[in-house]
C-alpha cells in the first residue's frame, strides 16, 4: 500500500456534528489519538459474536474488535489492515486480487481452498474465498473471533469467524467526500451520503470508492511497473420500518478490480532458493493482467415479538475473475528458447465464475432473560465454473481464454485446457442455549449440523483431457457442537473455558490427478480430498483494571486438527491439487493488553508465546515500500519481523513462512517510520549537537547523514 495524504469534506445538517478527517494510515498502528475529550478510560465495546449485542468483556470468546473510530484511526482499508493488528492471525496476498492465504491459530488457507474462517458481512456469509480480499469503506465495526465458531456460523469456521458491519443509514441528512494522493501515482476518492426518505420510516446510505495505484515494482525486462491496481466500489443500503415491529434491511453492492497478476521471479530449477531474497528482479516477458467483479444483493427482515425476534435473510452473489501472465520459470524467454527446453516458459490463465443464492431463517429469544436461545436453519446453493489454461508463448502476447481454447494457428496456441462445472448444496440446522446457573456462572451449549452435496462435471475438451464429460458426486456432513462455561468473578474479571468442533468440507481435484501424480513418483495425491475437522479446547480470561484504563486478556488453546488441507503443485504436469495431512496438533497462548495512558493516547500491545517445535508465519502486507521524504528528507524505514534466537542469532523478515521457533526465542514486530522532512545538509550544527546530547543520534549516523563529525575536546 502506498504512502498517501488525504483531505475530506463533510456535509451535515445543523443538528449533526461534522465528521473529522481521518489521519493517514498507521504503520502497524501502536497508538491511537482519541477524538473525544472525556474521562481517561477505555471505550466500552459492544459486539455481536453470539448473534446478540453484548459487551466484549462478557463474551467467552477471544475477540479482537475494531469500532468505527478505531477503523478510521488505524487507516483500515482492506482485510490485510485489520489482520495485521490481530494477534495470532496472519494473511499473505498472492498472484491476483482473489488469492490470499489467511492463517488463524495455525489453521491456514491453501491455494484453491476455502478459508479457515467464516466471513459474515452485515449478517450475510461470503460464499467464495475470492470475495474476501477487497477494499473496505464506510464501516461501523469489525470483529475477529478466534477458535471454532461452526456451531453458529457454519461452513469453514473451524478456526474462527470474521464479522464485518457497514454503517447504518442515518435518521438525519449527512455526508462526506474524501480524496487522497500518494506515491506510485496513487489517487483515491470516497464518498458517503445518508438520510431519511419521506417521513423518515425509510432511510438510505449510498457510499462508494474509486482508487488508482500506478505501481512501484518494476519489471526490468518490460521497463514498466507490474503491481498496478484500480478499484471501484458502490454500495446502496436501505433500511425501512415497515411497521413498529417489522424492519427490512436491503443492500446492493458492486466492486470491480483491475490490476497486475502473477508477478513471480525466475530462480534456477536446481539449487537452494531463498524465498526471503526480495532483490531478484521481475523479468518475465508477459505482464500479468487481472480483472475481478463482485456483485451482491441481500434483503434481511426482522420481526420482533414478545417472545423474541424472527430474522429471515435472502442473498444473491456473483463473483467473476480472470487473470493471466507468464508461466514457470518466469523468464524473458519465449517457449522456443526457454531455459528449461522448448515448449516450456509459456503463458497461463485462470477463469472463475461463481453464482450463489442463500437463505437463512433464525429465531432469537430476548437477551434480558436467564435462559436465552437461538434456533435456525440455512441453505446455500452455489454454481461455479473454473478453467485453467496453459499456452505457448510465441512472443505475441496472451489470448484471453475463458471457455474456449485458442486454436493451434493463433498467436498464443493453447497447449493445456482443464475446466469443470461444480454445483454445491449446503443445508444446515443450528441452535444455541445459554443459561445463567447463578448470577456469576453461565453455561452455553451450541450445535450445528452441516450437510454438503457436491456435483462436479468435467467440461474440458477430449483433446486436452481424457476424462472430459465425467461427472462425480460427493456428500460431506458433520455435527459441530460447542460447550462453554463462563464465570464473572466481578465487574473487572471474567474467566471462561470452552470445547468445540469446526468443519471444512472436502472436495474434488481435477479428474485423473491421482494417477498422473503417481506417474511422476508423487504419492499421497488423490482425486478426492477429505473434509477437515478441528476439535479445540480453550481457557481464557478478560480483565478491566485501573478504573477501565487497562484491559488485559489472555487465552490458551489446544487444537487437534484432522485432515488439514495441504496444497501440492505438480510441476511436471502443471497441476494444482489439494491433499490432506492426517494429523496436526496445535497448542498456543495469547496475551493482549490495551492501556489508556492519557486522554489522547492509548497504547496497544499483542504478544504470542509458543513452546518448542512450533512454526512462525507472518508478513507485512501494508507499506511494502518506504514512505517518501519531503523537501529533501530521507525516505522512511520498512516494516519487518525480527527473530532473535536463544543463542543470540538474529534475522529480519518482511515475509516469513513456517519458520521453526523454540522456547526462549524472541519474535519482535518492528513497524515502519515515516519519511523525513528537510534536507539533512541544511540542518544546523546546533540542532545536530543537541540531538547527539539527547541520544537521538549517534556519532556514526551524525557523520553519515548530516556530515557532522564530533571533535574530541
């Protein structure tokens, strides 16, 4: 993400306070300037993790929550922004807009696989992993729930759930416009307008974004940037009070992303590769291209009675993405003179088209009763088409192949074309009961049953795939219980223990993958990958100390993951397949703290502790390039993760994947500094001497940066 500055104009009526302009995005935010001059206490946060409004300190789940003010202060504009502020959660973005790898408590997302969390936006669950990584705007709150949440949120929630809520329409007219510019030819604009329609029983909110980034990463062969991106989004939300007891919430949104893709670098086929060596230039002769469209429509009705609230949800989603680029080994060569031999170093492309419809019916009892319960059912139907194409590189560009291969006499002949159509039905029933055994002790039992029915048809052409026309069927089902005990010792301390089950469905690789993999000596790969199940036990506490100026939360968990998904690339076949790891045990500890030092300053800290034989995966996805300096000032520093071994050995990483860490190793997160202001050569001698005396500079840096050399005596 580039460094940028922004300005905002706000329009409101006389009864509505004007919104304040947000500061620039934080560099791995560690401090927060409060906008309110009130008591020196932390803000009370309300969450909906258990599908009813509760104080975060009373909910027996490890939660990282962001209010609308915290979202603005931290400059959160994408999922990667809030993920990097959440302990024990990481995210790596790769190859195209719709591909990312989310890891939560050691359970990870693999290429072409579902995420380890359920993501719910305004009460409606996302249906495709290609939806997750998109620009966020006009948000009201974000909640990241850790630990199995399948009992209430169903599919994929074996590692947790992410709840994103956009702003509600306002009762009075309000609006704002924001524009910004930055390096890499970055420019953006955003707006939001809201207010009543007619007598005020109907309210609307219209918001949108448009941003452009020209790119900073150069292709040394093409002499042009390859990490460019253009994002546009529009959302309309209408809230209607049909009666005093019945409310309709209707939402329509669309987003479009165009940018680069497949920006990989050449490394020799043999030898030891260093994945952390970011100095290798991109030299592919084909610039990657990516285009993605996401359309969404939903309607949610809430009918309130004395016995509780009946909620009905219906939603439609359409996700379409195409990307292409150079193929392995990503050199400037064409297929005829590839370093790996004729016919290699070609082109590649993938096309995905998904349509989904879902419904949910849920009844929620009142929250002020000692016995509280939820019961419901849901159904999701998904139709998707996926094609993977490999072509010969004749040095004349790439033909966009979606459903029809390019002919042999074209400028980019198709050499491999694999495609399938998949239809999935996911039906479920779920329920939850919470009971106050005593005023301080609560028992919570939740349960869900999911059933997945999958049909996959091979729609490749016979000349490319001997299995063309074959149809496969699969059914995967699982009960997902969760039991929790919560003890509220007093208003300052809450303790809890839980045990739960999460589930991620199995599926199909492309036909014949298992036999093809075995033919090149790769065993353990099958045409079918098994469903994944995670059973997790957790103990935790939440505390509010020093008159709510200090909050400390901690948890420890033990997860038994069976059939964890694992991605395998069969290079000899150009095949991307999923397989299973039979057994993975994950144990960890978490501790996070938040302290309100002054009225205008809050300090955040998050620490992860691992035992021997564990693995670290972390990355900085924002500010990959140093913030610029002004008026001759030096550029800022980068973000990195420093691993300090028990023996004193130290290494720094921008991205680190599956690095083994052991007891007494230290993991330090170092956030970037902004660029400097002013020409160092023009800084006064007196100011430099003062900086030396105060310890802001050492003698070496004073000499290197400012040309000042201290003379003894």
